[in-house]
């Protein structure tokens, strides 16, 4: 018997359709759009309301920023004042130490000196001292102490303690007077050095041309016609 052979047939290829090829990745379906009339009405009629809300928010932000700036400014001011006070205290303490050291040195010198009685020069110096009234506040005294080998001049005057240090009473007035005097001298000097201004000759004013109005023109024409008529009458009478 002849041997039967097994034949396998391949499946046919699917035919391509005539339409467009399907997309590889399909898009998600779009949700349904619902039209809300109330939301639309609120949007269309709420421009002024939203504008007021923005203005209110901007004012709140500006007020908060201004408050922070004020707090920062006050903090810096306090720190500056504290630093100035500390510097002033240190300056005054240093000056007091210097005065104390100078006083100790003078007292040591006086202790080492031998008393030799009252000298004529000392009595003469005291006789020339200005006498101050009991209620005077300003003190300005200068005394001289002369010994065999030493000559010391002591000047006592009243001072005013301020933030800037020690100042003599009346010094501010003298300084202000000096500034005014210098400013006056500078103004006078500038006035002397100032060049005289050139004076231009005055021009004669030209007479402006004036147009006649309608009434004036009609009256002028009437007068001119009357003169012409008078001339014609005179001419005709002379011809006769």
C-alpha cells in the first residue's frame, strides 16, 4: 500500500481593509461637558467683586509689610541709641579717670613741696582774681602758683556734660555767631566778585494793527459815499 503523506497548509493572511489603520494607542474618552448657568452668571457678574477682593488683599499685604519695616526700624534705632550711650559712658569714664590721675599727681607734688610762707607774687595773683556773685553758675577762674623751681597754672571753669562730651557754656552761641559772621563775609565777597549783568537797550513797542469790525466798516463806507455825493453835487453846480 502506498504510504500516506501528511501535508500541512499555512493559514492565509488577513486581507488589509480599505479604511484607515487603527491607532496604536486609543485616547481616553472625553467626559461629558456640563454647562452650568449659575457658574457662568457668577463669572460674568462678579468682576467688580473679584476686583474689590484683590484690592483688599493687596492692602493687607502692604499693611503687613509696613508693620515689619517699622519694627525693623525701631530695632535698629534702639541698637544705635544703646551703642551711643555705651560710647558716651566709656568716654566720660575715661575723662574722669584722666582727671583723677591729674588730681593725684598735683596732690603728690603739693605734698612734696615745703611751705615757705605766703609770697608776694601769690598774694598779688589772688588780688587780681575776679570776684563772682553768689548766684553765678558760670565759673572761669585762672590761678598761678609759683615756687622756686616750679610754675603751675590752674584754670577752673564750668562745663556742661552732653552726649558729645564736655562743652563750655556759651560755646555753642559763640560757634553759631562765628558761623553767621563767616556766612555774611562769604556773601559779601561773592557779591563783590559777581559780574554786573548786561543791560540790553529797551525796544520800542510796535503799534499793533487793528482790524475794523462790521459796524465800523459800514459807517466808514457811508461817510465815504456821502463825501463822494457832495463832490459830485459841487462839480455839477460848477458846470452849470
